């Protein structure tokens, strides 16, 4: 008696040639039979491509056959953002300008060997000369050297004020958005009070009583009036992220509030804060120059673009070079940071993709 399931099979199909009659018997030899001979007999699932089997003819974990489609690779928000930023010419140009400004702010001696405080009254308001391409100011000091050294104060104020405002605003806004209730209402009302203070008027009142001419009073004032904006951005981002399923799952599994904030909410809510802080950095540099121009920001002997612009404003007709170079350096710096912020915003905002 034959076995019900043979290990080998031999199937012969007889295909009738064209024009053959339906009632005439068909000769298998004349009708080009198709013989299928194979290995172990298998069911209809033989051709089923299961997801864990991969490509036909490929072992699990082995190399992919050449010529086939590339396997899709999952990328996160930060990987996609960096991929877009590297191909954005606006980001590349602004990043190179900012890198150059940071380098000369730390080591101005690399491109300026003179003394920014040394002056020769005999050369006051003189134009460009060999070794002094930007000319001299009212006190006979080299404008080129002072322009290079002025980057230190402006970059320091911008970076420190941005870090302080972003840190304070992110912490307060994140806590308000996560816990809500009376804590959210209290911080929102405090932020509204600071929003109602005009920033220039507040600077004139606050810094006029400060006798120190260093950068730190200016940094403290900018942080004091700059954190509410970032706080609102952080609060809204946290309120949106905390409703996602993975945050709810972490709570159900027993994660503490601190772990939930640091491990699940903060990494996914920090992108809008980075965008706003990057754009605000250029604004803070401009604010420092404005306050120094009005005489309440940085004060001599600190070298600042705002101070040099203030002293050159009265001599714009006689010696325009005194105003042109520090004002141009300030404009390029602010523009570079604003361009960088716009590029980061385009890369991190999913609605703009």
C-alpha cells in the first residue's frame, strides 16, 4: 500500500497542442510534457514569504544579496535634523561665521596683535594706514584691534544670557506644564508680570543703579527679562508631549515624576526651546549693544561694539570709518545667529518638512 505522503514526487502534465481535437486522446510525448521533480514534498506554504524569513535565498543575519533594494533604516528627529542641516547652505555659512567669531573672542591675538587700549592723540580720527586698515578713533586707538576685541564682550553676553534664560525658563516652564494646577497658574502670572516690563525701559532703570561696567550685570538683567518667553515655549511643549502614549505607559509602569520628566518628556520637548534660544541669542547681542550705546550697559574700559558705536556717532560726518566697522561687525554677528536659528527651526519643525 503506497504511503499517503511521498518524500519524492514526479508530476507530468500533458498540454494539448494547438488545433488538437477535444475528443482525440492526447499523446504525452507529442505534447511537450512538463515534468516537475523536486526535493521533499511541501504544502502550499512553500512560497509564503514570512516576515522573519527575510529575502528568499538569504539566511537570517547574513549579507543582503547585491542588486536588491536597500533595507530601510529608521532615523530619529535629531538624526534627520542633522542630515538636513548639513545640506543647508544657510546653516553652513552661519555656522562658519559663528565659529570664527567664537575663536577670535577667545583668542583675539590670532588676528590682532595690537593693544586695544593704546592710543596716540596725534593720529585721532585718521583714516586707514599701513598696518591699521580700519583707521583710528577719537583717542587715536586702532579701530581694527578694538573691533576684534569687541567680539569677546558681545559673544560672552549673548551665550551666557541665552544659557541662563534657557535653563531657567525650561525648568520653570517644564514643571508648570507637567504638574499643572496652582503651580502652573502661579508661574504663568509671574511670567505675565515680566512680560509687561518694556525691556529697554527696564534696562535703563535696572542698570542705571549698577556701578560695575562688566558683562555680568547685563547678563543678569537679560536673564531676568528673557526667561518668560522660553518658559512659555517649554510649558506648551511639555503639555503636548506628556499626553503621548509612551509617557502614559511609563506612569503606569511606576516611573517617578523625575524619571518621567528627564527620560521621556525632556528629550522630546526640548526642540522648540533650542530653536527659540538660538534665535534669541542674536537678539541678546543686539540688546547688549543697544544698552551700551545708551550708556547703561557695558562701560569703559570694557571693549564693546556698543561703546565704540556710541563714541563714533557724533563724528559720523568727519570720520565715518569709526562707526562703519564696529556697526558692521555687530550686524554680521546678529545676522549669523538669526540665520542659524532659522535653519535649526526648519530642521526641527516637522510641519516644515
